[in-house]
């Protein structure tokens, strides 16, 4: 709260602009649209769908990018194999759901399996080249090449879809009016239940991470370490344990995100790169090493992608890129990144 | 030992220096309320001081007094939290480091910051190149290139001609300190900040250093951080005492030496 | 390692030639006479391709080796040059290609790609060190997705086919022997340009910026400007390489600079060695040979011929883990061990 107050006193103009944007967006979402607006923006349902898809895609991006940004912030390790861990998690999750039929079971299994892989990597490889940031990154590139080919070997080139359980399938009615019938009755917006569940889960996980980072001892250590690694070393904690915990957690999160991605999109070779890039852009925009930054970056990128897809299909990538370029040009440390 | 063979070679480009100097009047360096915070720690707070052109000033103070931080703020290695810095009348508070250097400011570092993988000649060449034209040149210098000539004169001035082509990482500590000084003398310096140049030197090397400093042309002013009172008194005409990030006393060497507070705090306190 | 200043009397051409060691003469003669004993496939697919890959990787080496900035956007710069050649020159897509003469479209292609590379650099140098990789990779990806979606200029998924070099001086440059000499010539020129640059005032300053940016600022250098100009210099080489690459395969598509291709350039440069300009060419030759013969090699080991990427990935990992200086690093270690009295400079140096 204090930081919010700080922000509003230090940047009054920005605060007003952001408030106007938020109120405008809320009006666009909740109020029935006058006909003039429909002429400009098309049907309200399409707009709402773009917004909702953007937010849920942002939720998925957040799940992937949060582990990436934590690992990067603490260890300065740009884990370019993060996308591979995502895809691997998705494939394993698919296998678990196929063989047991329990969608929820896939999450702990994948978190543990991919997390342990992350622990092994940190313990066996990265620990040996601490401080050599470039070399660590090169290793992750090599790993991503190898993992991609191994997965292609085992799972082949086809695409997989993780099926959501019955209690999550089908649409759900939201208390948002999408249009008015001719007799004046409101039509409420419907949206796939599973996506809303994922959005909800991402918010819960995000809040939990925020809480853990701000309230637990380990979390404080990690945050201190992100700001200044010497503090960690001086705190007397075994720094290697902190690194292990963070790398394992980051890998596990990537794996879980893979199941989520496999449920509401699909899994195939190439998705690893796609989500690695999404993580990169999210982290560059949001601020490197910051969890709230990852959340904001993910939301912005998800929205830009989906709104772009609906209103300017040819240029949706350009939007994402422009956002990144503008942030880099004016705030190279990212929206919520610490000044370096 | 040996007095400079060619004292005029340092800052040889006098006409350029005077051209620059003639534009402005007043103090060479003027600090007003300069404060630098590292988190909650005020490394220097509200420092105000001014140095006349050509004046030679010593800054004294125990370890952690904020002397190096003061230099860093002046040269733009990092920006002060608040306060203004004027160099020959021009407000340089928000200039990047290289703009300040191009206006005649120079510095040495307390811990040598050299190019260990290059030869002595290349180090000094870079220093001369940094304050001349052709920094982006893709033409190789000819042997008759004036920058090479100036670099060689500088190398001679700091008595490093013998090791001209040696890798800097294999120089002795004293030689590295001398090179550190050479880098600060390149081009047409008008004001130089020396950060503990004498620390760790042998008596002979110390004498050479004093010769170099006293042999500088009159128009070049400097501030020198020096723990050794004897050295400070020989190369400086005024003294600033710093303590806990603040200017604590200013005066002539005699005034400072005979000041009771100073004696209690610094000279008698066994610091240094 | 950098010796900008002449330490001896001005070398005349003859003495300069005398200083070139014997192995270099042998290699030069071998390369010049290669068409006498190598078949067309080797000339075109292996050597032609190696020279091109080597040039693009060389542009990365300039940035990483002399500037300390690992940019993954150099393949993108190359592909953009290829695209401009296809768009302004002739191709199999006459609706888009403008058909301008070679003396306009080739210089323009190099110019535009270089400007783009400079812009990438200007964005990337806003942050430092390890961030460069992230930012340039993101830019490369954006370019890939953009060319794939944009049909008006880049012809989307299909790209351009039939992009062939102009028949200058009556030579069919895509014939194996002319193409071999064309790529050999361009590669040699780029190599010499980089060797030359390293000992110019700019090159020396760039290495100073790599080793000690803070001191360079305190010597009066505009550190950021030097970094950006390094991108400009490197992008010229990448652009020429990109044009040759497009001529070699006669096509340019989004996948020319897809993420795997972007990463491949890094692999090539690292495997060869990032410390010296010859490294990327060694890496490129290894890469080209491996990729052309990968299925045979893999079959020999009883594996499916499709696992080329696995081999590349494992080989790359092995180098990064055990010989970060690449093949050149291995070679120097070997030489150092063989020498009776180890040269102190070989182990040291950056
Ligand atoms: N880069 C930095 N980050 C944090 N604290 C610093 C930094 N540089 C200096 N300090 C602190 O500022 C104070 C003054 O340091 P310094 O200027 O180096 O003192 P002096 O040169 O007088 O010995 C010290 O307490 C030191 O720990
Ligand atoms: Mg100090």
C-alpha cells in the first residue's frame, strides 16, 4: 500500500492516466455498448472475448514466466531451457492424465519430476560454474537443443491435448452483459470454465508466491538476494540451498504451466521456444527478477497478443514487439524492475 | 628521483587548455550541497567546497570518510543524490563521465583500474585517444601519428619507457600506480583528482611521484587524497579534512596541522 | 592481445608477407586450388555454406569477442539483407519484387540491414551483460513471427524463391566453382576486415570497453556509442553473409532466421572459438560437415539419421562444459602442453 501511495505522489500524471484507463476499461467491460461504439469496435462479445482470452493467456504466461524471473533475478542465470521444461512438464502431465484419468494428479507429479530435474541441473551443472553467467546461459541453450530433440524422439511431431476433467469442461455464464436482446433482456457472456479456473489458480499461485516472498524467512532471503547477492552470502545461510530451492521451484512451475498450456492450447514441438520467448518478453517488459513485474508483464503481453489478434491480425506480433522496444528504450530495467 | 626530463610534455596542449579556460572565470571546481546516499548510508552529505584554477588541494580523512565517493560524484562514475557540481563555471552535475573528461577533468583510481590484457603503450594510447579526435577511426595509426607521439612522451614522463611493450598485468605494483597516473595526464588536463596515488609505494617511487606532481604546469590544478601528511604537505597548498562524509575543516597545511580538533581526531588518533 | 601501436619500423609489404607463417600459406593455397580436386557438392554445399555461416558467426564473434556482447540477432540481420535483396531485386514473386538493378539493391540491402542491426544494438546496449542475450533473442523471434505474418512486404509463410545473383561479368555465380570463389572472397575480406579493425583506434577502444567500461568513461570515451558502432560494423558482415546465404539456397523464408537458425550461429561461433576471428570459420566448417554427413555418421553409430540436432546439442554442451574457448581453445591447450617452456601469454590473455 505504501508503495502505491508513493507512486501516486511521485507520478501524479501517470496515476491519473492509469486510473482513466482502468475506469474506461471497466466501463467497456460492464456497460452495454451504445450502437456507435459497436460500429467502431464490432460486437461487444468479440471485444470481451479478446479481453478474457488476453487475461487467461496472461495467466498462463505468468505461470511460465514467474519461475524464469525468479531464477534470473536470484542467480543471474538466463535459463533458456525454461521452455523445454514447460514442454516436458506438459508431455509428462499428458501421460499422467492418460494413464490415471486424474487431471489434478498430474500437477503434483509434474511439479516433483520437473522440479527434481531442475534440482539436478542446479546441483550438478550450474553450481560448478557460479558467477560465469554467460557460460551458464550457453549450457541452458545446449540443454534446450538436446531436450527438444529427445522429446521429439519420444513423443514425435504430433500435437497433444490434455483433456480437462468433466467438472471443468463446458462454458460458464459470467455476470457480464455481452448484449441486449431486442426485448431489452440482457445476454450474459459465457466463457470456458477451465480457462476461468486456470485464471483463478494463477491468481492464487501469484498471491501465494507474493506472500511467501514477503512473509517467510526463505522468501525474504530470496528477495534480499535478488537485490544484492552479497547480502545473501553475508547472512550466513547456505546460499547453495537457496539457489537449489529456487531453481527446483522455477523448474516445477514451468512443468505445471506445461499442463495448463496443454489443457487450454496444445503441446507440440516448437511450443518450447514459443513459451521461452513469451517468458523473455514478459520478463523484459515487467522487470527482471520481480514477481509482480512478471504478473503485469504477462497481463500486458497476453492482452496485446489477443486484442491484436482480433483487431489487427497481421500486426499482433508487432504490438508485442513494440511494447518491448518502448519499455527497453525508456525503462530498460522493466516496468517494475529495480534500478540498476 | 630524476626530475622530469621534459616537464612541458605533460599537459603539453597548453593552448587548448587555455582556450577552454579563457571561456570561463571563477573556480575550477565548485561543489554545492553534494550528497550521495547508498541506501540509508550517506557516504557524503552536504559537501560544499571550491577550488581555484591551478590550486593544489589535499583531502585528508580516515577510511570511509567519503573521499573516494566525492571523487566518484565529481567525475560522474555515479551521479550524486543531490547537489550541484560546477567545473570551470559550467554545471556538470548531470553530465555523463566522458563529457566531464572532455572538459579537462581527469582522475586516478585508488585501486588501479587498468587494461591488464594490453601493453603499457596501448593503455596510454587509449588515454590519449579518449580525449582526441578519431576515437571511431578504422584506420590504423601510422608510427608518425601525433597521438602515439604524445603517448610515448607520457610514458617517458612517468618513467615507464623500459616496459613500454609489456603486458600491464605483469607490471609491478609501483609501475601500475605510475601508469594509473599517466592515464590521468593524457590530453590537456585542467583539473585532476588523484585518489591515494602514493599508497603502497616505496620511498623512491614516492619521491618520483612528488616530482611528477610538483613538475605539473602551473595552470593544472588538482585534488589529491593522501594519508601521509609529509607527502600531502609537499604537494598541496591547501587542505580539506573530511570526516563521516562531511567537510570538517579547511585551511592551509599549517593551520590544519596545528588545529587541535584535527590533531585529536586524525593526527593524534593514530589513524592513517 | 591487442597491439595497436607499431613497435617496429614501418613494415613494407614484403616484410609483412614474410611475417605470415608457413601454415597460413599452405591453407591459402589449398583453398585457392580446392576446385581442382573437390567435387561440386563439396565446393557448394560444404565450403560455400561454411564460408557463409562463418561470416555470420564472425559478426557475432566481433560483438562477443571484442565487445563482450553476445547478440543473437546477427542471423536476423543477415536474413533481413536477404529479404531486401529479394524484395528490391528479382525473385519468383513478381507481385512484390521490384526488379531494381543489382547496383542499387545490393548496396541498399547492406545499408538497410546494417541500420537495422545498429538499431538492435541501440536497444540491446541499454542494458548490460547477460541481458543482451535475452533482448536480442526476443528481437530475433519478433522478426521471425513478423515475417511469417506479413504478406504485403515479406510474403508471409512462403517467403521468396528464385532469388539468384545477377550474372555479373557474364559469370553464372550460382555455378559451384564461381560460387566457391565468391564466398571464399567475401569470407576472406570479412576476416581481414575484422583482423584489421581489432588494431585500429576503434577496435582497441572497443576492447577497452569490453574489459573496463568504467575506466573507458573516465578516459573520455562514450562507452555506449562504441558499443553501438560495434553492432554497425558487425552488421555489415552479417548483411553480406545473408545475401550470399539467400543466393546459395535461392530462397529466403521466415525460417531462414527462425529460432533454431539463430541459435545455430551461436553454436557455430562458440564451437569454433569466440576469441579469434578464425574461430567462427572453423566452427562453421565443422557444422557444415556434420550436418551434411550427419545421417551417415549417425547410422555408423547405429542410430537413426534424424538425430542430428541431438549430436549438435551434445557436442555444443561438451564444448561449453569442457572447453569454453572452443576448438581454438583446445588447439591452444595442445600447443601449450607441447611447448617445452610454456608461453606465459598463451594461458593468460582474454
Ligand atoms: N558503491 C558503494 N556502495 C555502497 N556503499 C559504498 C559504495 N562506495 C562507498 N561506499 C560506502 O561509502 C562510505 C565512504 O566510502 P569511501 O568514499 O570509499 O571512503 P574513503 O575513500 O574516504 O575511504 C563507506 O562507508 C563505504 O562503505
Ligand atoms: Mg578511498
